[in-house]
C-alpha cells in the first residue's frame, strides 16, 4: 500500500497466520475484576490532582434507555501457549490500565452481539444520534491503540468524558439497525454512516458516476487500522440483488470538510487520492450476497500510488462473502508523474479488491470482462505493480472462489536518468500476490509486457498468482494461458513463470518464523492446465529460493531434528544474505519453514 505499505504491515501477519490455522481469534488477556483504584480529585479544568494507581474502564452493552444501569458482560477469550495450543477462559468486560499521564487502551474487546442490531463501535456517550455524525463518523467514537506506528500517540484514558474521580470510566456500545436500500440515493447515502448496517431491497441501476464510499488518506499507512477514521466499517448485505452500471472515471477524491480539528482523532492526511472502487477503503467490514454487474473503472492517474477495482480499493480485515463481479471493465493508465519525489510508483488493480490485508474472501466470483493496466515511470526508476483477476496485492484468505477474466499488463521503465530502483511486476489469474488460496478455480488469459532494458527488475507471472507469500496454496484448479513480452537487463533483470505462482517470495516468507516455529510455504495438491508462451508450464512454482544454485527444501533458523539420525542444518544466514528480510533475524523464532512444491 503506497510504497513500503507491506513492510509497515508485516506485524499484521499474525492475523493471517491465525486465519490459516482455522481463523482462530487471539485476544490479549484482560483482568476479570478491577483492582487497586484510589480516589482522585479534579479541579475545575479536570486536571488530576491525586493520581490513581490504575484506570478502570468498563465496557457497557448499552441496550437500555437508562445509561446509569450496569451492563458489563462476560465473554470467552482464546489465547495460545508457547506450543500454540488454545487456552480459553471467561472474562468480564472491564479493563484495568496502569496509570500513566498518557495511558491508552491498547485494544478493544471482541465485538459484542445483539439480536436485531449491528455493533457500530465503542462510544464515550451512551446516546449517539445520526445527526451527531460528521462525514459518516461519530465524534464520540473511541479509538484503541497508538495512532501512529512510529510513536505511541493515542487517545489518553484521562480524556474520557465519563472518567470519574475514583479513576473509573465507561465506554458504551453503539447499536444500529439494518437500513434497507431501495434507490440509488439510498446507496450513495451509505457514506453518511460508515459504521451502518445496510441491506439491498431490490436491484439498483446507477444513473450517475460513482463517488467511492469511504476514504483512505495518504498518511493512513502509518496508522494502526483502528485509526483509519474514514474507511467503511459497516456491513452491506446484497440480499441476492445486484448493482448495475457503476462508472468510476477518476482516482481524485474530494475531501472537503473531512478535516474537523475539533475531533480527538483528527490527523488525516492532505488527500485521499489514488483509490477508486465502490468503496474507497474498507476496514473490518462485512460485504456479502452481492452482484456488481458491468462495472467500469477507467481513468488516468499520475501519483505515488494507485489502487483500482470494482468493489474495494483498500480492504483491511474484512469479510467478503458470496460477491460476484460480472463483466468488469478495469482500464487504468498510471504513472509516478505527480507523486512525491521520493516515492516510486506503487500500483495495484484487479477485478474485485485492489488490495486486501488480513481479510477473508469466500465464495466470490469474477466472471468475464477484462483488467488492463498501462504503467510508466516518469520521475523515478522502479516501483511495484500488482494485477490480479480477483485481488491485486493480497495478504488474506481466499477460499472457494473463482476467477475467469483477461489480464493485460504493460509496464515501461525507461527514464533516462535517476537512481535505479528495483521494478517488481506481479500478475496472476486469481491474485497478484497470494497467502492462502484454497479450492479456487481459475480460467484466465494473462498477457504481460515489461520493458526495463537497464537496471534491476523482477517479473513474476502465474496461472493463479504472481508470487506466493507466507502460507500454502492448496487444492486449486488452475487453467490459464500466459503470454509474455519482456525486454529486461540481461544481468539484472529476472523473470519467473509458474503454473500456480511465478515465484515463492522468500523476502516475505521469512516472517512466518515470527509467529510459529514450524510451518509450510509454497503450494500442494493443485491441478493445473497452463500454457506459457505456447509451452506447457510444468513447474507449479516458477522459482524457489536457492543456495549455490540448488533449490532449498526448508528455511531453518537453528537446528531442527527431522529424525533421530538426521537434523536439518540452519541456512537462514545464507537465505537472508541472498534475499534479504524485513524482520531482523534476532526477532525470528528458532524453527523451520518447509518448502512444498507438489
């Protein structure tokens, strides 16, 4: 996301790993009862005179009209011991926070449930009216954790409206009822409540150009996802209906009125440009049972980064289920002409989700149509481009999905001067990059033309994905025709083609050892019928990590015993020296990643 987004979000891999292990949720241990509070006095300006030992924050279900009642609740928390075994216990909705001047709540509780309603976040006030919302967001919304990844700025507990003299405070659940969507105007009005719950009541034919719902501001990549203030976080149930005729012709998004400095969470970037889809950004959303018919995403854009697709441009930790995109036309011309002078171009386009991180996509279909990207460097050498039939840059689970669309990619990097930077091009019939793909069907034509006659470049194309990252692609049915036309540096230019994936991305695969000492990476049990430049593609992974010219069977830190008489020698130093790593080796567990290519 933008340049280096994936590096900044390497820590989020834990969610992906948990999803790969059955989508188990990990929640930090919380105390079951408040402890150690002492009375605290306030002056007229609310300054704390006597410091409490702890803050105690109660999470109130807020299901009655009486805000003074006590509706704390119990819930199950599952954590994992050092051997990755689940440990479940019951907690009460009370969090104790050791007192510090700027103490913050690190994480929210699991999302509560209430029959007939949808949860819309924790609020500092028990009553939030629709008239209170500013650009679709409640000004009383509490945000958890640090705002920035580079410092500890957050929302201090000391600023809670409900903070009492004894150090206790209350956050209240906001509940919303499902709104039925009957008209085009109703659909557009979803932007008025980004936490709302919506349901299509009939098919909708759009008559005017579409303005994306939800914004991804240009500084959000530095923020924890809870601070993506203006992303869509609600739900849309298509209810079996379809939206037809969506036309998006620009990645320039208006942001007039979005900079409300009176809100405690204010710190949004200068612009939200570069994101074009039905939803400009989605975070923790649920989108299901929907068909998008004949969507057109067609524009020219010159900026540091560009994400374009029919459904969502940037999607984080959402659930996308039973969504069909029929006959999409995605045609994007992009460059770095108007981008920041220190950022190479970063582009991701697809037939459904341009970028997806820690999300779960199940039972979805991209049917027909075509995805076209024409990209050219103007200011700086290099950059990254991702083109996928269903998802572009993908770090989530894609299960029981299918994609049958045509991809056409043309990337040119021939600027006459400037420091050379690696150009990476990744293309696949399902996803440009892939983490977990299971039981998916792909039938695509993939045409990739890349021109970088001088300097560093890596081009990866596969019937399913350009590169495989982190986990294993399992049980997929891949049919594709891949046509390539490359003009690359004879020494520093590399190209890889595989029936399933063009390459195993070693740089990112190493991060698995942050979270588990034993894992697999690669692909297995896939059925392929792939032609690459007129020749049958026999290798499922076109490239595997190598040492001294030989593919490795594992990546190992420390000694690992395979049998009583044989241990797998450590090779991580050689791997890192050749392929690099985002995570310092001292932060990786002693363990082994088995490379599978079968």
